[in-house]
C-alpha cells in the first residue's frame, strides 16, 4: 500500500501533461486529457480503494467533490467516502464501469464516516452499506434525513447533469420532498443497483468542444409514471433475448486514439 500511495503522490504533481484539459467523447466512450488527481484526503471526504488508482477527473469534477465535502463537513460533521472517478487518461476501465470514461463521473458511497482518517487497510476492506432492507424497501436503520440532504445539496451544485440512485431511493426522496421545492429531483435518476452509492455525472465543460452531451432530462420531477416503471414486472424481471451476440464496443474517438498513443 505504501507503493500505491507513492504513485498517487507522483500523480498529484504529474497531471496536465497536455496543453489543455479536455473531456472527449461520451461518458461511455471517451477519454480525458490533462487529468487532475483528487487528493486522497480533504475536508469532508476520504478516497476509498486506493489500489484501483481511479482518482482522476476533469477539474470541474475535482472541484465538485471538494465543494460537496466542505458542505457535508460543515452541516453534518462527517466525511463522504469517495469511490471511483476515472483513470489518468480516462477510457474504459478493466472492470466495474461502462461509464467513467471522460472525467465527469464519480461514485460516492452512501456510508457517511465520522473517522478523522481511515487507515489504508480500512480503505481497502470496508464495504459500502446498502440502503435497502430487501429489493424494494428502504432500510430504515440505515437511511436517514442526512442522506436525503446530501443528495439534495449535490443535485443543486453547479454543473451537475444527473445523479443515479436505486429506484427505491428515488421513491423515498419523492415521498419526502417539499411540495414547493422539488426541482432538484429532476436530476435524481433511478437506475439498477446504486443501492450503496450514488453516481454523480457532470455536464460537458464549456471549453471541452469534443465532449458529447447526453440527451436532455425529461421535464418534471421524475416521480410519476417513469418512476413507476421501475417497479413493474418488466423492470424487476427483465427477459434476456436468446441467441443475441454481445455488442462490440464502439470505435473510440479519434482524439482518444491519439491521446492514448501519445
């Protein structure tokens, strides 16, 4: 683990090897030039799973994490536990993600820590806690108003495009949101799994001209029929088509080929 920390230390002083920082391509097929490394400890946050070395992102993402950490530390006296950002040049990870490719995605555990500094062993061995008691109920012993407040704060910070959570968690947020303050719910999107962490995705930076925007969000707070579908038989028991060959990964953008070659 000491060797891992040494390489992370070097990374903090070897970023921005390209003239400009650029998010390139899409979240699921892209790369990142001039990456910035997230310091593994900061006000209101600590980075987990250092051995994965997925601590790199666009400066907008680094700023988002640090800003959210400061707010959580001030308002809740606790630390966010940060999972994966992306690799140094972005691109496809060997495991764990289809997205996280262009430096604009981060996973944040729902577990809130009060430990001042976790040990290296704890960062590798502690597990994120599920917020569900079973597949369709919130775990009342785990889920608190603090989790709801953190998600609300995160959704309202600048540049946030979407936040993915388990459909059960989205449903819980819909129940408790104030009638006259529900606009932030639009950015909270239900997705499979995501019961032990939430996935924040930022919008394309204005100066990243080769970053491809995701389709616009549907109007409304997302607490209507769209959410109800996630609890339908089709969603809970999806049928896998037979004799369908796995899709080939898409061709990576030309700029990403050039970046990886260099």
